[in-house]
């Protein structure tokens, strides 16, 4: 009996189209130049595209420090400034490199499957997912649209822990993007102040007259 031919052209669409981005600034970069390093890699519309991409891009544990992959809903840039992210925040989970090893690939895959499979109850909240390689740790993060509703933050955090099967000792840190932006702005301001401070400090030390007082 002849078996029915399998139609491999029949792809399985995802609920949303997703864009994969990559960046590696190489060294610490300023917030202004940060966006110049972002490179759009590919758009993913169906399950088959997802797996061919996931199986062919570099494994996370083989990436050099400072690298980031970002998978965001099409139309949302993976940056704080995008209107979809501006009011939102990041649920970040860090894994020390010496403990995680290549298990980071599985954590990243589980987060990706959760977002493209729209597994979170608050699926409309989701903007994207990020994996970051730093000197001593990896970090996976979920980016969402809102940050002010504490109950929602708590709920998403709890569900994320379940989906990623994280033990209690692993912390999920939620940071509103406005706080991240403010931190960068403060660092920039203090660096500018230090630069500008060289001259006035020298002047203040100079006057002999002050000894007269
Ligand atoms: P990061 O990768 O989010 O944080 O941002 P990490 O790795 O914890 O490093 P830290 O320096 O915050 O401890 C690293 C740097 O990249 C930030 O300080 C910004 O200068 C820049 N940056 C990161 N993001 C996600 C953005 C963004 O969305 N917009 C802008 N303008 N700069 C960003």
C-alpha cells in the first residue's frame, strides 16, 4: 500500500511574526551609540523558520562577552526607546557561567518557546526576549510593555519561574526601563561633571589670598 506523501511546504504559522536581532558592542558603549550596533538578522513567521534559525545560529555559550541576541515582535525594536517598551520593563535572570555552562542554551530555548508559543497568560504584554553574555554570567530576560502594575509584575514573574523551571534560589529581577535609562543618564552626567571639574578644582587650589582669611 502506497503511503501518503508528506507535504513539507505546509508550514505552521506563529501567532506573531518575530525578528531576531544581534549586537556585540565589543566594549562598554554609551547609550547614544548603542543602537548603531544592533543588527537585524531574520524574521520568523512559522515554527519551521524558528527551528532552522535556532539550530543554525551560534550557541550562546560560544558567543563572546557583551553579545546579545534579541527576539522581538515584528515592529518593536529591542531598545528602551521604542514606544512599545518605553513604559515597560525587563524580567532578568542571571546564570553564573561556571555553573550554567551549555545549559544556558536550554534556558534561552525555553524562554523563546514560551514567547513564540504565547505561553504566558499576559501574552499581549510581551515585547520580546533577550539573552546576554557577560564576563562572568549569562542573562536571559523577558521584556514587557508595562511596569507599574505590581500585581501583573508578580504574576508574570511567577509564571516565568514555572515555565523556565527555575528553583527558588534563582532570582528574577524586574527593572522598569525608565530606571535603566535613568541609571545611564546619571552615569553620563557624573562622567561629564568629572571631566568638566578638572579646571575649577585647579583654580580653587590656586589662590594664596585664601590664606589671609
Ligand atoms: P545592558 O546590556 O542592558 O546592561 O546595557 P548590563 O549588561 O547589565 O550592563 P550595565 O552597564 O547596565 O551594568 C548595557 C549598556 O548598553 C547600557 O548601560 C546602555 O549604555 C546600553 N543600552 C542597553 N540597552 C538595552 C539600551 C537601550 O535600549 N537603549 C539605549 N539607548 N542604550 C542601551
